[in-house]
């Protein structure tokens, strides 16, 4: 059966996924270079999530260009969800005597929105008091107030390339095989 996996590598199946590194690298480089951010907090998905860890490496690499470090103490995990992200952020914030970082770099838009909501609920302004970024370019992040600076994952382009590859794979099958597949 012709198959293509999106976002997850599976043995024996063609794969299409996004570049977790480049977008986060460019976003972090912009925050450090253009906004002068030196104290960065990274909120990742899960400690063992490959994409989240690649994004963290990209953020650290980009920050290092300006001799800015993201120490382990400035890395927390929000499980790609708003509630855990804000819960762990609040604990981190309290442990720092309520000192905001210059920027909060989130591994996805949902966590960034949750952090922005928490900050607003506590009287802080984004981006006035702190910069908050996301990753995914979800419509809800673009429509959020404030809108979230985010990395566009190019879902439409990836979907188009995936369909083109799937059609190529199907064109390589005989009509008989295709008819048998569609009977199932």
C-alpha cells in the first residue's frame, strides 16, 4: 500500500517533515540581534521529544552567536500544552523572584498563547515587558492579542509535496493492484 508518513519517521515508509532547526535558529537570532535579548527562557514540549530538542539546540546555537547562553535552568517543559506550560513557567518565575526574562521562546504556538494569557492576567505586557514567540504559525496565534511571532511550518507546501509523492507512488502500481487496494 503506498504510504507516506508526515512528521514521524517510520522504517520503510517515505517521510515528509519540517525543518525544526532553521526556523527556530532564525527566530532566535532575530530576538537576540534585533531586540538585544540576553536573558532567554526556552519552553520545550517534552524532554525526550526530538523536534523540541532540535528547536532548543537551534535556539542555543543562534543565541551563542552573540555570546548569549540559554542555561539548563532556563529550560522548562510544557508538554506542548498551555496549562502545563503556564504552571511550570509560574514555578520558574517564582524561583527567580518574579524576574521576567527578556524573551520566552516556546516550542509551539499553543504554549506561547498560554504564556501570553498568563502574563496578561498578571499585569504584564507582551511585547512591552517580555517577548514571547511560538512555533507552528497556527491561525489562532496570528489572531491572538497580541499576535504571536512564530515559525511557519509550511503545512500547505508540505501537503502538496506529500500528495505529489503519493501520486507518483500510486502511478507506479498496476491498475489491478490499485483496484484491490481500494476494495479494502
